[in-house]
C-alpha cells in the first residue's frame, strides 16, 4: 500500500514540475514578446517592462495558474485530451476572473501589462495542450506515466482499442479472455496482489447484468476504476445526464445541435475561424494550386456532390490528387487484389498504395492539404469546420432513417470525431456512431478539442 501512495505522489509531482517548466516558458515568452514589440516602437513608445518585475509581479500568476489546475484535478486523474482541455478552459476562466477581481479590488491595474497577461492566457489555450500531450508521452516512455489496466473481453471495438493504447492516458493493457462471465473472478485472482494500483475494463455485448452486479460487489473496491462497455453503452452515449427529482432519477437525452442558439454560436465560430485559416494558409494555397496547374494540365480542383444539412446536396471542393482515369485504375487494381476490394467495401478507403493517387497527391493526402479548399465551402455556408463526415449519396442510403434525422441537423465538417479518433482506421459503422455522438454532445470545447486533435494528426502525417 505504501508503494502505491509513493508512486501516486511521484506521478503527481512529475506532472506538476513538468507543467511548471512549460508554463514558466510560456510566461517568459509572453514577457519577451511584449518588450520586443515595444523596442521596435509598435506601441507608441510605451516603456519596456523591467525584467525585475517578472519575478515580483508576473511570477505569482504562474502560481495561481497551477493552483487552479490542481483545483480542477488536472494531475489526479487520467483523462483524454478532450476532458483535460475542458479543465484547462475552466481553469483559465477562473484565473481571469481571479486576476480581474484582485487587480480591481487592490487597484493594481498599473502593475500588470494587459498584453503580457493576454498573451500568457492565449498560449495556455493554444500551445500548452500540445506541451501537455508531449509531456505525458515523454513520461510514458520513461515509465513514470505507465499504468496497468486489465482488459476482459473479446472482439474489442477499434475505437476502444485506440483508447486503451492511447499513451496520453498511459495505460499498459493486460488482456484476459474468458469463455464465461462467471469465470472472471477466478481469473482475476492472479492479479489480486496489485489490485489497488490497477484499472479494469470489461468488454462484452451480452453481459449478464445479474452476474455483473454480484462481481462488482466482490471486487469494486479492489480496483481504482472499473469501466464497462457493452450493448447498453450504445444507448448511454445519447444520455445527457442523470437528473434527480426525488425520489426518482430521469435519464435526459441530449440533442445539442438541435437547439437554434447552439447552431448560431457554431455558425459564428465557423465563419470567423475559416476566414482566419484561409488567410493564414493563402500562400500555401497558391503554391499548391500552381503545382497542380502545371502537372495536371490546368486541373486544380476536384469537385464532388455530397450530402449536406437537411439531406440536400452541395459541391464539395478539394485539391485534385488522382489521375483522370482513376476509376479504371481502381477496377484493374481490384481484379488483381481481392483483399483490397474487401477493405474498400468496409472502410471506403484503400489504406495502402492507392493506384488512383498521383505522387504529389499522396503528399497532399498525407498531411490533409487536399482539404484546404473546403474552407471555401465553409464560407459559402455548405460546410462547417467540425461536423459529421460529408457522405456520398451511395453511402447515405446505407444509413438508417433514425441516424439520418440526427446527423442532418448540422452541416458536414472538414474534420470531426471520425478524423480525430481514428481517421482512416475506422469502419463505416463506427464513423456513423461518432457522428451521432457529436451531434448530440456538441459543445464549443468539443469543437476546439477536435480541431486540436486534427492538427496533431495532420502534423504527424497519419
């Protein structure tokens, strides 16, 4: 037991020290940028902030930031990047409110540079999540962030495997297969000595709820956390929260993007960010267009009809990445590779070398640069930055009328949960599941998280 607590404390302080180093760098970077701007006379000859005030005035802000991170349990639980980002947002909100209160109450406005504080807040929301991700990957590689988890069950869904093997969560899975659920207790006794430091994930589509209840009574306090995924999990992904109205509890179903004011907020975000991204990437846009114009004999864009909001259609724009005779090349390829044809039917993609794609097109696809023109679709109002996948007509015929009614409440997105969670590795059914989850559970922080995850995925070239 003592070893367990020592390890917990060690992990806590490793994350804390890592954050102190990263946040100190961001604070100093904010300080440096402000003085650099002043020295180049961009702020109408305002004074340079003396470096001595960095320790006396600005360093306490770092302490307040860490305090709010601790308050929001950023170091005491294993969450994915989305949940952590929500906690970061909440911490930043509290930090801004706290700093505003004390500067107003104590009349300290003259001490602080609003540009330095504003830059620091901006960097926490943009650079710090990347740093947090790199820090946990590093701590995982050196063994500090690793934690064993027992996984019981067969035929794990692909997205569940991605969660289990996500190094940001730090899990090291131990897979246990059983033929009967009643055999589970006897199998787990092999790990009884280290139960207090383990997590447990149970996967099964046909679990006997009565047996499970008895099992949990025996072992629930011997694990740190127990997570169960079964057929009911598909139902509970639609649940908003459990609302208590004594003496009853109600399951409240969530449809966030059905609400008009949520869609209005999302529209405003789409227009502002897509215009910003288009301006930022315009030089790259022009270079790619020129290369495609030269090598594709004037053919720069690929335009295809996709299904949009309400079931209507629109013209989706991409950079052309395929040869003109792509369909015939694909047919010849399938005649020689039957396995690839089965893969195509399942994933609607060829994971290996696609014979239709040009060498430059392969580069564009690897880093998702072929999708840059879809920013024009967003400005036209056909698409959103984040949303369900823009499906083809043939694909949408396979979708049940129930799921169509959910997904058609919002515009399709350039990116989405389907890209952030698995990109090319998810089959058609799991893409639909994630799209449905997105529509029901939409929030601004979910959109920011998906954009962040997509940027990481693109940067890594998956």
